């Protein structure tokens, strides 16, 4: 049975794990009372992983600054909780595989089509079939974007720009991708041949699990100014792509777990559980892993760029519109480790910010934002479930100060995949959603059961917590019309 963790209320939407024992900083969790009570109730039931214990364990890592944070979509992950954020001093801190995860730079890309809801409803079945056939998805899915070993290395350095150079989208897209679609400092030499070999035909594919392509419409605007800056209005059609670095990113995590385990022993680093093995940021092992993570981040940017291009082509064929008329709103990741400038104790420092199932959410005026968005802030793309809704949020100054410019990434799981597979049947989920006007096309009914809407928390509640805490702000709500799943 899991040991208990004390959780104290520090505000209406903020809870704190007081610093004790080996903790170097307190833990902080954004939640309302029902979500907090859910986390507390999970503790005695947890046989292996417990989200509160993971927040506390992260707080014990060397060089962590501020707080060990968790967004409102928190649930247990591998070492780090999903929804977890940890920022580490570059001189004293560590990098850990658990803070990035195995689906490196899994993220969301949102495109806006020059159509309205009625246009899609009139040809919904045709469009769903086109997307199902035109965008490869499923376990081990492969596409027509075939690369050799030299090209893989180029992609790992160039990111989304590589896909653009190969004819997938346009250079105008790059301004609207986090980091311009390319992390500098990626070193393909630190990515194994096995990882590269697994990716030779996986660029331009969705994969499986919680990855999806959804066609949505905007049904509510909360912040008219920000929505205007982002170019969205009620009834607008949005294409959302949720996927990451596919097999390459998973292999990077697998390859570096034993390397960082050896590094932790070498440098005498004490970790509270084996999943949190780590290396000093400035060590050879730390630098090697970080450069491999940056390469995997670039792989995911290239992948989403290619998938977005394929989706544009499907829309063009069905509606007779130019692919270039479908505008990229934004593309942002939520399984990353990145060097960023933040204020800690009144002093601005460079920190290595791990976001595990958490999204970057920079406020208005932040460097690096697209010129068109600088006065509004960075779009944050939050996926819900195929039966509920998704959101566009924006970062706030308070979120930058309190949470290292971070946000939720989704609803957060309520049930494990194993439990969901026991509780739901994919065919029934598809039928129920079709009765509500949502077409689901899936390559796996078992996978659909695991991703049933009931397996997740209420995304509206999660988003309301983050807005209530002042960390993120709601801009728009999106409802699904079509969902393509692996």
C-alpha cells in the first residue's frame, strides 16, 4: 500500500504538499476540492503508482526550484505524474527520463479551415472516410513519407522545417509552431540506430493510444480579443492533430533509462524510486540525453507537420478548396524538457523545465511568440475526449510567475487503460457517439474502449480550475464532429 502524503488547501484552486523529509521544495497542485479529494482517496487504493507520492518524489530531486508542480489534469505516470512540471537549476539540477516520458513531444496541432460547421455537416461521412484513408494511423502504422538514414538525421536536426522542405506544408507554418518547429542543440549521433530504424516510415502517421485527428467546430468564445487575435470565431472549423515522435521517441526513452540509472549511481544521486533515475544537467550523460530529447522533439514537430499536410489534402479533395487556405493556428508540445528563462526568488535564471503531460503557456509579450499573437499570448491547445469538447486557452502573467509558464494538456485519465477496457466496448462507444452526431473511425475497437469518454475526467472542470487559479485563461471551446483514432 502507498504511504500517505499530506495535502493542505492553500487557495480555492490550489493545494500544497508541505516540505518535509528529503523534499527540497514544497509540492503544489492545481485542483478544486472534488479533484483534491479524488487524489487523496486514490492513495490507500494505489498498489504501485500514486500521483501525490510522485509529486513529492519529484520535489526531492537535486536542483529543483520553486515547487514540484502538477496541473489540474494530474494522474499517475512513470515516475513523474502526468500533468507534472519541474524546473531545475542548470548548475545544480538534473535531467530525468521520467520528466519527459516515452512519447517525447507528444502535442497538439490545430488548423483552421475556411469553412463553417454547416459545410462539414453536409459532407461529414465523406470527409471522415477521406481522413481515415488519407492519414495513416494505428499501432505500427507507416506512411508514404519514407526516409533513409541520412534523411532521418536531417529531420532530427531540422524538425518541422524538414517536412516543409520535402513539400509538406509551407514555410509560413513555421512561425506558428512552438520554437519555430525546431529545437537547436539536437544531436542525431546521440540517437540510436534502432530508434532511427523504427522511424524510417513513421513520419506522417498518427499512431495509436490517445492519439487522434479530430474535426471540430467552435461552439463558444470566452475571450473575444484573444479569439480575434487567433483568428477563430463561433462556428469555425478546426482540425486538431494529437500525436508525437512515434517509435523514435519511445526508443530514446528506452535507450536512456539504463544510461541515466548508471549516471545516478556514478554521481551519487539519491532518487526515491527507480523511475526517476537522472543525471546532472551539465554532465556528459545529461548533455547527451538532452540532445537526444531535442532530436526527438524535432521528430515530433516534423511528424505533426506532415500529418497536418495530409489532413489539408483530404479537406482540399472533399471541399474543392486550396490546401494553403487552411491556416495553422498553433502547434505546441506537452512532453518536453527545455531550457527557458524564469524568475526564481526575484532573480531571472536559465532553468531546464520538464513538462510531463503539461503544455507551455507563455503570456502576452513573451519573446518567441508569433507577431500576430504577441499582444494576446500563446495559444494553449487542450484536448478533451472524443465525446465531450476541447479548449483553446492562453497563458497568463500569473501562470508565468507561479507555474513556469505552464498549462494543462488535456482532461487527465480517471481510469487506467486496463480498467477502461473492462468497463467499455469500442463498438458501443462508436454507436453512442454516432447517435449524437459524432463520427468515430477507428483502427482498433479495443483502443477505442481504452479512450472512452468515461475513462477521463471532466475537461471543463479541469480547465475551470486552471482559469480559477489565474494560471490559464479560456479563449474558446471546441466540439467534435469527426474523430479518427489509431
